[in-house]
């Protein structure tokens, strides 16, 4: 499955008062628009709009005969402006907030004449932006599935993003260094210890775990821009939906956490669930069991499939 990159161009004023010409790019998978229910998928920090198909980053969930079946749905994914996938980068990244990105996505839907979608699904940063979208337009979706994310950036995650910001401002291999630090937050001690068990790479004269970290640093540096990384980290650092706006969301909410997540701890997501449930909102809670931490939402596909198939 291969779809072309499409563009919607418009002027946008950020909440900081700056005006930008936004070339909002997106991809469509599956059924033609207006012939089937629309599922909007928001990508995560280093992701992009290529969500399904042979090289799709979520092809285990979205595609022909998958749980998000492109035989039955129209799947839409926008690129966060500035992620670089479409060649567009943003220099002054602090001009934007997650609420700005949410508003831009809503303008994109409006330009496509999509008033409502069947479901919004987002993992990590993508889920945070989805929370912001529903805060701005509470009746946007019938179903909302936020995965490994919360409606705000709590102190621990903010602190880790601050370390990322310091590393990304370094002059010596900033992307590699930031990615190495991030991998230690995406995974858990048990995940790394179980996998590598202090094994030594004789050829490279280092621990295999160290080689693995350097590999991830280099791989991201080869495909991802420093400007894009700075923007995405800034957005992750500043998810901030007002709690009172959560009560206005009309979608059936299915919150999915990972029991070992260090970025968006399951305890915080459960707290959000409990608060909404107490206010008689239509909300359910699901938890992925994994030693792998935050990245489990990109690894534990069988568990995720089992959860989502009972929702859609």
C-alpha cells in the first residue's frame, strides 16, 4: 500500500502571536474520503504520516485486514508541521505549542470538509495532541484512544525533556546524544538488562548495550533533523489541557497505558481515568503488561491489537 503526500496550505497565527504559512501535509490510506468512517491517527515524536503499508510505522495495526482495517476505514494521518518528513522545518520552534498543532490539524480537517471522525488514535506525543484537539472541539470524534500518553506533561516527563533540550543545544553530536538519553527513558532497566546481560562485543570493544545505544543515536541522526527534534521535544514538554476541558469531551474514551512506562506512568493515566469516571464520563481503562516501558506501544502489538479490536 502506497499513498502520495498531499498538502493543504494556509496562514496560521500561533498563540504566541506569530504568523506562519503552513504547508500541512498528510496521507490517506484505505477507502476514499466520504465512503467510509474516518480514523485519524496522530504520529509520535519521530514518526510521520506514513502510518500504514509496506513501510508504515504502524503497519502491524493499520492496513488491509489489520485491526484498523483499510478495507473498512479511511485512515488519515497529518504530519506535525516541522517534523521534516515533507521537507518543512521550523526554526523558531518555541513559537508553537501542542494546542497550536491541534488547531492546525483541525484547520486541516476543515479544509478537507471533515466535520467529525469516527475515531482519533494517538500514541505518546500524538495522543497528547489528540487530547488538545478534543479540548478545542469536544464533539470531533465518536471514539478517542490515547495510548501511552496523558492530557498534560507531568513533572517527571518535563524534567526528561529538559535534559533532552540541553543535549539538543550541544554543539557536538546533539541528535545522537539526545536519542541515547531518550532510549533510556523509552525502555526500562529490566528491558535492557534482560536483553543484553552485560554481554561484550569483542569486535567493537564495548558492551552490546552500548553498541545498541550508539546504533539508535546514529540511525536517528541519519533520518531526522536537529530542528525537527528540537520542535518535537518542545511539544512533548508542553502538553497542557485544562482539566475542566476534559469533562466536555463527548467521545467514548479508551485510555491505554503501559504498566512500566517511565514517560507517562500508568498511575497518572489511571488517575485521569478515575477522575473522569467519577464525573460520569464514558471512559474505559486498559493496561499493556510489558517489561519494555514506554516503547511497548510500538512493540506489544498482540496486546494492543486485542484491546483495539474490542473498541473499534
